[in-house]
C-alpha cells in the first residue's frame, strides 16, 4: 500500500540479467531488471510475461519476427512462445517484468545466466 | 507479440474513468485509463490491482493513509483494501492498470461512474 519509485529501486542494484522482486500482484511478482547484450533463447510453458521498458531499447527476437520496445512501450510474450531478449546498441536497458511466481528465469533451459533465487528489494 | 505504444493507445480515447483494454496477461487485463477529479470508495474482494502512473499525479486514499503516485511510480492496492483514487490539482492523470479479468470496476459498489463493458483498443 506504499507507492514504489522505480528509479529509487533501480539504484539499489547493479547486476545485469538478475531480476529483483519489488512487489506481489495476484500470484505474480513485479520485478525490475537491468540488461545489456544478449540473453538466451527460452520460453515459459505456462506463463505470460510482461515487459515494460523504463530506459533504453530492447530488441525481442521471436522465431519469426523481431520487435523493438522503448520507453513508454510494453510487450507481452505469451506462454509457450520462444523469445530472445537483447539490447540495442549494447546499451543497458532498465525494464519492469510482471510474470507468475512460478516462472523460471530461462524456462526449461539451464544457462550460466540462469538465476534461481531472486532478491527482494 | 507486438510492442504496444502507450501514447498511441491513449490518443484513441478521451473518456475519463473508463478503462480501455490493451492486452491480456495471465487471466488479467492490462488497461489504460484517463482520470480526473474523484472516483468512489470501493474495494475488490479477490483481486490485487496495480496502478502504473504514466502522466500526472494520482492521490490514493486508504482509510488510514494517503499515498501520492506520479510518473515512474507504481502502487499495488491489495485485495480487500478500500481505496479512493483522485487526481492532484484536478489535472487529468493517465495510468495503466493491471488486474484480473474478474475485477469489477467499482467492486460491489454501484455508482454512476461504474463501467460494465470495457472497450478493447
């Protein structure tokens, strides 16, 4: 029941590709992440995933299309759809994610970037 | 799987206190609303409700506290908590809402501002 300032929360961490939980919403987590470079192809079999871009431009590759998302834009990746997030111009992107608590970071893929325990800030 | 530009969606309607659906997310709707003035005290018994402020400042009254939320800030109203949204300085506020599809606009309260059928844009 407190307003959450996103800039203030972003200032609390520097790790990239490491979502931090900031709130709960209907059995989902609201998370913030800083990302740069390329992630890994994966999907979430049962969970839709919302990307809200706060800073920078994210490129979301799907197997048959590519989308660009900037500040003031959002993208829903539907359950079961393979996707590869990467950043444009190799600049850091700040984003807010909303997805069910059951969501695994890289789906069924295990990768050196995979995070299992997420911090709450 | 398309990025959604919030400004472009806001340009598609002028009605206030009338959320418009822009996407689906895990049995929830993502909605945009323009609001000005004061709404009505209500709660949602089973649904958490996320407010993301895009433009302007929203004042959220609870029975025992008041929160202000501006651009770059978010607020989760937990299920069952009575709240009264109103705008600061009587300026229009643009916001994004995320809540379960089952959520009724004014909870169990019927009011002249209550919307039953929401448009999808």
